[in-house]
């Protein structure tokens, strides 16, 4: 990832839930409507 993400609005949340990298990427990308390039 190239842009910083606030812990409360994305990656940190998924990390706490113990999701896998792939699941996190998919959910993160869909949640932000493609705002983050993957």
C-alpha cells in the first residue's frame, strides 16, 4: 500500500479480526470503492 490508513478506518480493524491477507485486501478494496490501488 502506498497511502497511510488510519487504524480506525480499515486495515487495523481487519488485522484485529485476524483475517487473511487476501480477505483483508478484498474487503478493504471494496469498502473504499477502489480508492486504494491494489
